[in-house]
């Protein structure tokens, strides 16, 4: 049996007659196995030509679609000290509900009547502005009165000047008449003296003519003095006009200077009024900041600043609130090499952490436990982790996302790309080639989704 001997037993005994030998050597053991191999190869070849959906897998996190719906921390724009809490962690608050009350820590705001006192200062400054405006009006009236008085005085001086000039003309005429009378008196005196020398006139007549000549000479001198006085009056009238102009110009200039000074003080008071109005408004708004209120409906997640009497600076976070009304989304991060393959409107399959799923990456329709998404935004600047951020919203044509997921939980995403045969995908992966680059028709994608709806 061990084939140690060189003698062949088969030449002596026919072992084929034994049932054991017949059961071992006369049965085709490889018949079914060969059939199995043939079927397997045929099936494998068929599978290699089946469609395979290329995809880009990435790690993601649940977030919200709009920034206003994401978890937020409430800060105080002013420094203060915590005086009283009105909520506790886990409470639901509505928009406008008071969360906590704070007090001042700066000494310039300690006065509880600061708004009223500043309001009194404002009223005083407003009265000051009114007084300056009334003073300006009074000075304007004074200037108008001075101008009217100047006009009347100048008209009076002009009339006096005209009278003086007319008096000069009258005196000039009288002087010419006096000169004429003197000439006549001299001729009469000469004729009378000549006739007296001839004995035709008496000495008395000569003396009368001499007296009349002397009187005429005296009148001429008096008329000359009168003319000089009239001319002097003309000069005095002109001087009075210049004096009046200079006097009233000085008065009007002084009144205008006082007016401008009052206007300047009024403008300065008006600026102080505006400043005080701004301060009053700021103080009123600051008083409203002593109560930290909920900006929207939400739940108190965590009190960052705790205790009573704890101080904080402006901008320090006080409490964290999660809005109750939000629309979920997923932010996924892809490598830069896969960014050109991402397009707005493309489908994404999502597997949320904590929800069981059976995933076939190349056959999304055969997967179980994944949810549909749609790319709505692609970040064009690289994130701190060296990848690009993509925002995915729920696909309205697919079944709804689970209600139990929360913002911040993890998710595995698969961005669905082009459909290729399995043999091509295997060949691509063996050679380390990237997925096919393609540019989908966004209009066709939207039309197809509308048909699904």
C-alpha cells in the first residue's frame, strides 16, 4: 500500500473490483467545481461591465444652513458685573426674554440719575442757544436801526451841505453886488469931487459921497467876511458828513462784531447741545444693556460666566444659546485635488454618526441608512485643515433627515460623480488616477429634480 516494493500489485490483483476503489477512482470530483469556476468567471465578467458611480468620500459635520441659526454666544457690549440670573442651563427662552442682569463697574456711570442730570444740562444749553439767538436778533435790529439813523443823519448833513453851498452862491452874488456898489460909489465920489473943484457942487455933497463910499467899502468887506464864513460852513458840513459816516460805521461794526460773537457762542452751544443729546441717548441705550436678552428663540446650552458678582470685560462671552428653529446642513471637507469635481447642485449621500447604515459607495441606490443631500455652496478659500469646505443641504426629493441628529455631530459624505464601468474604476484605482473630470449641465440636473418632485 505504501508503494515501497517494486512489485506492482495491479498485475496480480484487480483492485477495480473493490467498492472502495470504485467510489474513489471512478467518480468525477472536479465536475461541479469546474462548473462553479465557469459561472463565477461569467458573473465576474458581467459585473465588470456594470455601472459604477464614482464618488468623493469626505468627513463632515452637521451644521445649519444659515449663520443666524447656528449656536451662538451672547456677549455684553459693555463691561459689568453679574447681579442676577433669570435662567438655568437647559431652559428654553423666547426672543426678548431676560437671561441675566448686570451692573456697572466704571465709576463715571455709577450715578443712578445720570440720564436726568445730563437732561438738565441739555435743557440749560438749549436755553443758552435760545438766548444767543435772541441776542443775535436784537443786534440785527440794532444794526438796522443804526443804518436807518445813519441814512437820516447823512440826508440831514447833505441838506445842510446843500444849504451851505447855496449860501456861498448867495454871498458870492451879494459880494459882486457890493463890488458893483463900491465901483458906483467911487465914480460918484470922483464926479462930485470934480464938480466941487469946478464950483458946481458944495463941499457937503462931496462929504456925503465920501461917507457913502466908505459905507460901501465897509459893506464890501462885510460881504467878503460873510462869503468866507459860508465857505467855511460848507467845509464844516462836509466834515460832518465824513464824521457821521465814520461814527455810524464804527457803531455798526461794533454791533456786527457783537452779533458774530453771539452767533459763534450760539454755534458752540448748539454743538454742546448735540453732544449732550448724543450722551443722553447713549446713556439711555446703556441703561437698556444692563439686561441681557435672548436674540431669538432657543435653549440655554451653557453659562460661560457663572456666579453672582463676577466681573467681565466688554465682548466677553456670557452664555451659549442654541436656536430652536433651524434648517440642518452638513459641511464636508474635500482635498484640493477633488475640488474641481465638485459642482453646486450635485447629489451627496450622507451617513450620520449613530445611525446604522449599509453602504455601497459605487451603488448609492443599493445602500441602506444613507440620506440625500445637495451641494449649495463651495468655499473658494482653503480652510485651516488644508481642505476646502463644502456646504450640503437636505435633498427635498429624498426622504427627510432623522429628527434626532444635532448640530455638531459627525457625518460621512459621498459626493456622487460620473457613472463608469466597474472595470474602468478598478483600472483607475490600480493606477492611482483621479476620478473623471466633467462639467454637469446644471439645467438638466434641476429639470431632473423637478421631475422627481
